[in-house]
C-alpha cells in the first residue's frame, strides 16, 4: 500500500521563505497537498543567497523494501524577476538545524535556472539511499534557493 510523507511543520525558516500571501508563519501547509495546486506555494525572498527552508515530513511506516521511494516537488520562478534562480532539494534524516543537518539521504534535485513554468521533478531513491533510512518518522525536505 503506498504511503506519502507530506510536509507537516516548518523546521527551519530563518531565511524567511514565504507563502503566496507573503506570510512566513506555518508555510508548510502550502506544499502539503495530495493533488497539485499551483495557487498555493512557497517562495524565497527576491534575490535569494543560499536561502534555506526545511520542513519535516509526516511519519510513514518502514515499508521493509528499498524500492519505490520517490520524492516529488514542483518549482518555478517569477517571470517578473527574470534572474537565474537555482534550487537544490535534499531528503534528510534527523535534521535539527543548519548546524546539525542530520544525514543526507539523497539530493532529490539540483535545478539550474528554474523555468517560469511550474515543473514537477521526480527523484527515485536508489536501493542504497532507501536502505540508509533508519527512521521514517524523522525525514525532512531541505530546500536551498540561490540567485546566480
């Protein structure tokens, strides 16, 4: 039976990523939907410089298998800004803070010059990456936005 870990809390947002209405509080709920909704989203501030946002995922049970572990996310940039924006998305286990980032399970995407059109990126963990997960209740997505 498929399981889905979805964002459940803002773990780190000192760089002030915001949701579509410019709020910086509880932004995780803008990216936790089961069906794609491009009307709600999170974003970096204008001209991000290695700006980080981290969210904890909902707990899932250990599937006792190392296949079909998939990370999906969507990304786009503002057409008005026009600058090159790069985005890196990491799956981490045991993240506490930027000083104590836990274990890097996988880099689920390194996007160079994000398009102005929202695009879905899908990353399937290798068997080794999936096997390195030891605590399915302590998984996090870490987003790193950077203007080049």
